[in-house]
C-alpha cells in the first residue's frame, strides 16, 4: 500500500447468492469469511480495509464477494 493512497475508513463486505461454496475465500481470509451450510458468509458486514479481503474477492471464481466503501457504496473490488 503506497503512502498517499487514501483508503476509505470502512468497507462493507457481502457474499452474494452466486457463491458456489468452493471455500477459497475462507482459505484466503478466514478472519473475514466462513462457510455456513456449505456457502460462504462474511464474518462481519463492515471491516477495516485489509488486503486479505481484496485477495479473497479476486480469488472467488464466481465473483460472489462484494466489497464497497461503507460510506459511499463505491466498489472497492470491481465486480464483473
Ligand atoms: S470463493 Fe467465492 S464461490 Fe468460493 S466459497 Fe468464497 S464466495 Fe463462495
């Protein structure tokens, strides 16, 4: 993370209904995601910015992880 980059204070994290339950996000960031009834859920709906959340979202083969600025709703990780 480079100095001078202004990150939002909080991110809102949500796993959508596209989740296929592969578990990659849990392996990548078990502080933020867990499997419930074979599907991923965010452990916390709002988190402090953390690269691990972005890594998990980018790993997700279903693009099922939404990460947005909690204040503005702007996408932190683009969904495709
Ligand atoms: S990586 Fe994506 S598809 Fe796999 S469990 Fe996590 S949210 Fe679901």
